[in-house]
């Protein structure tokens, strides 16, 4: 009877590990649901919105300027941040605040991206901690699920003037 | 007959996906074998050395100063680099080269680490591209294998341990076992 119970427990553990691994790989390589919090991406994404992020783009290196990405925070590896890609490697970005009189520019180094929140006045982003290595990108947000009145693909950046084309 | 073949193919694919996922998670969360190339970690790790990296430390945030880590390259996300952790967040590190007359220092920012290769003259590391975010660390190297005269030695590479006892595994047709003591790298 003891052997029976042990056998059942081991089989249960085996199935748990198996399906846990498959679920983990599905989230890692395909995508998953994400709940965002914080005001830095308003009005595109409000706090407590539920979005769907796909993780294929980052594995195929097809993240583009204007994409909203989930990134492992460079200042706190235990948390994730959600920002918009303003510049890819080699692009020229404006590093000064919109309210500054003198504009300063710099180029995004190789292997990095420049991130900014849509809510420029209330967002800690690359203007604060500098360009972020591409390797920290976790996924690309492609679809908003909740609230239902805002269901659908995400809007373009309200700050088009931040995208410098040279 | 067609349905039979289709069923078998789907079952085969199902098993492949299943065991592929389990293998991926094992490498991601436990560890794996890594082949290093390049001169930046000499003499500790030579080019083409085979090392074992464990990936639990980075998930439990227990990477320490002196550990050798595998890190996703900040300048090329498709490749990995292998360096030693010289400073953790908040530590003071020397940012100038040993040959410079004036020494400059800085503090490692929050959430970052300062990496340097053991071969200081031939290593592109944090002295070149600055502190590296902790989130890029993939794993910690804990064991190195060397093929020496048909036998293999396991030597400890932990920067904090000064000596450890390792055992020799037999390779190929060798029938003799022996023990060896090897020293740590720092």
C-alpha cells in the first residue's frame, strides 16, 4: 500500500514537472498574458490593464522602432518594465527632456535600445538610466485584452517628435 | 494505413516537444556544459576548455564577487561572454587600466555588476563597455574539465575557495582511478 502511494506520488510529480516545463517553454517562446501597473505608458496602457505579449520577435531579433516591449529592469533584475522602443542600435536619439532649452543628442550603442514611456512627464526610462542592452528584452506587447472598451492592437506613440529620422 | 502513419508522426512530434521542453528547462534552471573560446580568461580558462555552468545562483541572486559568470554580451545579444565578477552593485571599482598613471574609481550602479577577464591585457570587459545589468547573467561556472593524458581532472574554479579536492574520472579505456588535489584560481 505504501509502494502504491509512493508510485502514485512519483507519477504525479513526473506529470507536474513535464507540464510545468512545457508551460514554461510556451511562455518563454510563444507569449503570455501580462498585467501592467504604473503610469509611465499612459494613455496607451493604463495601470492594471491586461495585455498579451508575444516572445517570438525578440528571439528572431525583429523588434522595431515604435514597438512596446517588456524588459527586465536594468536597475532591479527582479522586476520587469514596459516601455516603447524609441531607437535601435545606431539610431540618433534626443537625450534631453522636452522642456530643456538646449537639445542634446547621442547615438544608441551597438546591442542596445533606447526606451521611453509614452507618459514622458512621469516615466523613468532611458533618459534616466541610459540605453538598455537588447538582451534584457523579454517580449513585445501586441494586443490589449482588458479593459474591453480598449480591446485591440495598441496605438502608435503619442510622442512622434521623439522619433528622429536621419 | 495513412491514419496509422499520421498518428505515429504526431505521437513522435509530441514526445519530441515534451522532452525538448524538459531539456530546455533543465539547461535553463539547473546547468549545462559550455565550451569557452577566446583568450580573455587565461590562464584560468583556456580557449576550447569545456566547463560546467550552474544556473541556480542567478535565479536565487547569490552571485558573489569573484565568481566566473556566463553573460549575454551587452554589445551583441546573439553571443555570450565569460568573465569574472569584480564588483557587485554599490561596490567601488577601479575603472582605469593598470598601466595608467592616474587611477579613476567609480561605484557600480544598482542592478549592475562589474566584469573583468583574468587576462587583463587581452580582454574586452566592463573597462570598455561599462557595468553590465545583472539581468544579462546566464549562469555561474563552477567546474572545468581538462583532458590530460587520457584522464580528466575536475578542478574547482570558485574564486572564494582556495583549494578543493577533486576526483579523477576515467575516460575512454583507462582503467585506473586516482585522486588529485587542485588549487582554485584566486
